[in-house]
C-alpha cells in the first residue's frame, strides 16, 4: 500500500500529487497534503489553502495580513 509521506500511514486510498519540476508526493488525506505543500502566510503563519494575496514578493492569506505586514502596493482579496 502507498504510504503517506507526512504521517506514515499505510492507506489503500492514498493519492499522488505531482507538481512541475518536483518529485511526486503521496498523501493519505488532504490534511497531510496541505501540511506539506500549502504556502504559509508571511504575517500570521496560517497555511494558505485559498487564493491568498501576493505582495512585495511575499504570500499572505488575505489583504489584511498583507497590509499589516506593510505591503505598499494596493492589495485586495480575490473573491
């Protein structure tokens, strides 16, 4: 059985995630995939599983965090 690379669980319904230029990843749940692959907000540290906001070369979970971190350009949430 495939083994989750995050928690080590052997699970018959594990799945692979492939990204260009990266090795395939195997997970047993979306929770483990998010833990391993989702970017982290530069301001509050939360895992960004939605669209997020990019500003000044950094990634944020929302426009508020981008502003709080001192983003100088106009930022707004993508909805």
